[in-house]
């Protein structure tokens, strides 16, 4: 039995709205990597409009991550993430302006590493706290691009 077309979108919305702040960050990293993969395909196809739109989506993700950093409580880690996110935004912008995949490809391993590190930190935190599933988030992220 086929699902109605609107159901996957509503499922995704529910998944985001019920996720913990930590899980939302992981979703954002996953989204950035997914859009980067799609942009890589668009570069191969030389589809300039699709390249632009996908890179803008990745930039929106890192802009959101940058805007939501808590530099007061995050200390040195937050400052380092801020520098990293700004670097990502510069490389993505360069890639988009020049329509060259190389700047995007330069940061991809860093994004993958950051995503893996975050996922591992979530596992360690859950193990240490004895919590099996994080509390729902009250955070709303705006990623419309």
C-alpha cells in the first residue's frame, strides 16, 4: 500500500519537532552531507541552477549552526566550531561563485569527521547519563532556502 505524498513530509516534520537539540544537530550534519552529495552530482551534470540551490541549502545549514552556537556556555569548543563553520561558509560560497566543486570537496571530509564525532559524543553522553532517548527539543530551526 502506497503512502500519500504528504505523509513523508509530515513524518519528517514530526521527527524534527520531537528530536533533542543534540539529535537536531546530527540531522543538520546529515542534511549538509546529503546536499553536498547532490551538489557533486549536479557538478557532474553541469547543472548550474541545481548546484547553486544545493550549495545555498548547505550554507543555510551552517549559518543556522553558527547562529545557534552558545559561546557563553560552549567556551573554547564553541569558538572553534564558530571558526570552522565560518571556514565552511567561505568554501561553499567560493564553490558556488566559481561553480567549482573543489572548495566544497575540500571541506567534505571535515564535515564527515564532525558528524561522526558528534554522533559518538551523543552515544557516550547517553551511556553516561543512562538515558535511552533524549527529551524532545523546544528548539525550532529555520532552514528554508
